[in-house]
């Protein structure tokens, strides 16, 4: 309730002014379109609080919290906390600061100033570290609003001016408009109505320019309250109606509740107490839903005066007691003063001057501290009446103070009324000029439309002619396109035939190379052992050697034959691997079985040379490949290692799992090793195989076969070696899984 209205209510009646209040304003709890759109965009981020959100989703949650501020502050608190939680999870400082600012506004609305200030301090610190000047200025704006509600007008004005300075520097016009509006509220609260109107109209001009209807509604409402203080009630109602219309359109619950209270206070001033009670009760219901304690306190004070004027003092004291509890709990000094004035007023009505004095004196002291002229005047009047009723001599001195304050207000009112009318006329003139400018632009646009009509007819004729030309051109183009399509198809057919021929030629070339390689191997490497065997039998047939000599030569010949047999097995399997159906033999198997078998087979050969074979392959090692291919590779690598190892050397076979789901195998010997030149020739072509440490021979084709077989199993093979330090061969195979293999077969 505005304090000056109490003063008007107690001293004078309203004449020559009537007002028919508008029909009831219906509030739907359904969210606005903007709120629904944001909820739809957020989707899963709102459905499951545990889902990590990205910065875009957090920004949308904060926007949702902001949209709910004038609909349901509890929802603002909920979404602000959700934004803070998700921002902390991904360390998003901007989202965290925005959430803290949203919670601050809701807490101020609910009267929880201590928590609001803590959140606001954190938000300002974060924005400062981010060098976000706009939001730092918004924090100053929030500080000012909070201190204004707490009636600390000096601090409120300080923060508003700090915010305005930043917003002017960064050219934030919507923010500048908010600053002017809030500065006007401070001026209005301290009885400086002319300054208040000046600020309100500055804000309104900017909001109209920016098409900001919601903030313009606040400007209209605030201008109406100044007009109400100046007793210009028709003008006050005109501005209230403008605000109400916008608040109804935008479903601004807080604004609608303010409208109900303003209407109720005007009806109270008109002594239409029953109608006033209806509107004040509606406002209480909406503010209770929003948890706006300051507004509820003011409304209880208004209702207390209504019932007191109806001589229903029991109901009046019930509402005033509730107002005093809220004002004391939330430490709202301006409301404490108002409630005290109203208690004193009601007790003076009942001629209970002692109790009236007990309320009037602290109310007068508190109003002097606040410095608001519109509160000091009624407080001084009620103290004077109480002292007079108690027949105290101080009543004369207090009455003189009241007269001086009243005269001061009267003189101020004359200036304020002139100022308000001048401001309004200036504003109306600006609106008229804007309307005239708009009308001139409309007329110019109409003239341009007429000129364009003539040009359009001419263009239409030209377009028809161009259309006919385009049709002819299109048909010719279409015919040419069909011919080009046929030619392209023929060209593709010829190119495909050429490609097929090239592929067949390459296959023939590869087959010839393979044939030449096999013939070379067979001619060179198989002829020698066969010749040796034939020569041996010839010597035996001619009795050139004795049977004892023949028996001594048999082990050496058998080794040659065994080597030749192994080589033929490898060669035949490799030839088979070149067939197209080789992939069908790939399967999952335990490679440990193959390694153990080969070590068992070659233990005797290794032992004859004093070489130790070590099996380090884990039993559970499962690979995906062709077992025969792997067997041949392992056999070749083990025989190579034995061939180039000497007495007391070791050969170890190892396996381990890699991160890329492959198994890495290594066959390492401590033998003679090889040079870098020899190492670089491996796996590239047939090499000149050197003799082993016991003069063992080789074909030079084994490693070439190993490379081909491993690559067909989707693996890789390579080697490391240093002369005198031994050699280590590596190859990889895909890791297998018997569960997956079983599922695949099923």
C-alpha cells in the first residue's frame, strides 16, 4: 500500500470521480508459448536430472527459469538450481552465474534477502572473472532492487547508478530502460515524484522504441502510482488500464496481482470498501501462490484499513497482526512503518489513545529514519492525534511538525503536477510525431506501389515473351540432353569393358609371375636334394661305398628329405591359399595347442644343437584365423630360429593382448642375428638363404610365404635383429571369442 494513500483516506473523501472496475482477470496456470517451446527443446535434460547437459541446454534452462519469474517464482527456483547443478557438473561458469542470478531474483521476491545476497555475490564474482560487463551490470541492478525493497534507498540508488553507467558504456538500451524505471521507483519511494516521473518517461520512451511491451507495462503502472499520489485519479486509472491490458495478454501473474492491488487501493480511497476487499483478496491469492511476502504484507495492511472503516475492528486487527508478523519476520522497515501507522489510525478511531501512541511513536521514528515524506506525514498526524487524545502538551509541537510537512508536500505537489503534465505532453508529442512519420511512410509506400503496378504490367509482357523463348530453348536442350545421356551410357560401357580387360590382363600377369617363381623354386631348390639322393643310391648300386658308409650318410639324407618334405607342404598350402575360397577356413581357436605341438616336434632337433625352447603363450589365448596357416608360420619361424642359433641359446615364444583387440606373438632367439641390410630384405622377395650354424640350408621363400599367410588372416608380420644379439620375429592376429563365434554360427 502506498503510504500517502493512508493520509488521503483519513483526511478527505473523493468527489466527482467514479470508476467502473474491469471484469475479472482469469489466470491460467498453463505456461506461455515461450515456456512450452523451451521445455520441448530441452526434452531429456529435464526428464532426467542425471543426464549431463551441454552449454546450449543449460542456457535454455536458465531462460526457462527467467520466463517463470513473473508466472511462478518457485519454478524459477527449481530451474535455477537445475542449471547450477548441470553447470557444476561440466564446469560451465557462465551457466552457473546465470543460475545464481535467477535464484537471487526469486529469493528477493520471497523476502529471503540473506540467501539472495550470498547468491548474488557469487554470481557477480563469476561474471567479473569472465569479464562479462552486461551481466555484472545486471547484478548491480539486482542489488539495487533488493535494497530498494529493504528500504535502504541510498544503497539502492548507488547500485542503480553503477548499473546505468555500465549499460550506457556498452550501449545496452533494454538495460538502460530497466535502470531508469528502477531509479524512478527509488525517487517515488522517497517522495520525489517529479524525478520519478522523469525517469519513468525516459524508460517508457526506450521500451516503446524497442517494442518491449512487458517492461512498458511496468512503466505505465509506475506512472499511474505517481498520478495516484498526486490525486490525479482519472490519469492514474488510464495508465493502470494500459498496464493491465499488457499483463493480461502476456499472462504476467505478478503484474495482474499488482493491478488488483492498485484497483483495490483506489476503491479504498473512494470509500467503496466491499469492492476494494474483493480486489485486494484476489491479489492476496495470486501473491500467496508466488510467495511474494512484501506484497502480501502491504495487502493485509490495506484490508485492515478496509475493515476498520467498516467498523469491523476484530477483522481489521486480525489482518494488521498478520501484516506486522510478515514485516517483522522479513525486516521490511517501510512495511513496519506502514503497519504501525495503520494500528495507530485504528486505535485513534476507537479513542484508545494510549495504544495509538505506542504504535504511532515508533512508526514516526522509523519514518523519519527512512526519509520518505509520504510516510512521515501520516505518521506525524497519527502521533499528534494520539498525544492530543492523551492531553499531552507535546501534541502542539508534533501538530506544528505535521503542518510544516504538509505545507512542504503541498508546494511540492504543485511543482510535481506541472512536471507530470509537461512530461506527459512531451511524451504525447513524441508519440504524435512518430505516428505522423509512420503515416507519411505509409503514403510514400502506397505511391511506390502504384508506380510499381505500371512497371509490373510492362514486366509481365516482357516475361511472357521470355517465357516463349525459354520453352523453345528448353525443348532443344531436353533433346540434346537425351542424346548426351545415350552417349554417356555408351562411353561408360566402353570404359567398363576396358577396365575388365585390364583386370584380366593383370590377373594373367600375376599368374605368370607366380608360375615363374614356383618353377624357379622347384628347379633350383628341389633338384639339389633329389640329385643327392639319386647319387647316393647310384654309389650304393655300384658298390662304390660300403654299407657302413651308406648307413652313416642316411641321417644326413633323411634331414634333407625332411626339409624338402616340409618345404613341399608349405609350398602346396601357400598355392592353395591363393584360391578364392581360402577365407572359408578362418575360425576361432586356441593357439596354445599349435605352439605346444610344434615345440614338442622340434624339441629333439633343438636339443641336438643344445638349444632350449620356451613356451610363454598363455593357455587362454584365443585367435581368429586359419589354423593351418598359423601352424605353417609358427613352424617356419621356429625352424629358422633353430637354424641360426647355437649351443646354449634359447628360443622363446610369447603372446600378449594389445589395446586394439589384436594378439601380438613373438618368437625370439639369442642366435647369430642379422645385419640391417639383411633385415631390410625380409618379406619383400625371395632372399638368398644363408646356411645355419650347423650348415643347414633353406629356400629363401619361407618368410615370403609367412607374410602372405599372416596378411590373409588380417594380421601383420615384422622382425627386429642385431648381429650377435639374436633375432625376434613378431606377428599379430585378431583376438577371438568363442561366445561370439558360437552366436555367429547359430
